C-alpha cells in the first residue's frame, strides 16, 4: 500500500498534478505520524490494516468537510474536499454497496447467533476480521444496531407457553 501511494505521488509530481500530489503527501504524512506514535509505544509501526483505517478516516473527514462547506455556501471548497476524497479512495479496496453490506451484516448476526444489542461488539469484531477495509464500519455498526432492534431473537422455545387458568 505504501509503495503504491509513493509511486502515485511520483507520477503526480511528474505530471504536474498539484492537487493530487498535495493530497498524496497528506496521506503519507498521516501514515508517518501514526508510524512515529506506534514506535513511541514500542511497536514497529502501523500495519496494513491500520493504513486502511487511516485512509478510511481521511475519506470520512473529507465527506464531513465537504458537506459543511456546502452548507456554508462555499461550493469551491466543498468540491476541493470531494476531489481529495476521491483521490484517497483510489487506494482503498472496493467498498461494498448498501445492499451487500446489509446482507453481510444479517448473515454475520446469524453466524454468531447474536440476540441483542449486547452482541454489537462481537458482531463488529467479526465483520472487521472478515471484511477489512471493504466496508464503512461506522455505517455497518449503525446497520447492525438497527437489525438487532428490529429483529430481536425469537423467544426461547424451550419454555412452554404459560396458561392462564385453562386447566
């Protein structure tokens, strides 16, 4: 991933694509900052999965900034944020669309036998291990919560139904 970003930066500089080069420098700086923090904590740097997390966070930040600029009527700045977001997205794996994400979340809930909101963490850990970088986990978490709220597990069938005076 790092090599891909580095070679894209070199190509952007050679082509004179200033916006692309500046965005890729920002990406490299964010990764290097995270590497330095990891080394201070005794680790060798950030993993590939952590690089994906950094990129996803940068995409979310640009989405948020673009909508804020748009609300303030600063359409040129909103467009600039969207351009940067699109450049960063090029380095992320293809993202699952909403219907695929919903299906995967439903399947995962069944696989881990989730029965209530207390299982959100377990479900999210499973999704992160199965689909690293392929979905927006903030969005997936909201979807999992909604699924658990609207489709609670069926009542325990081992308990016989209560009879009220029908003896």
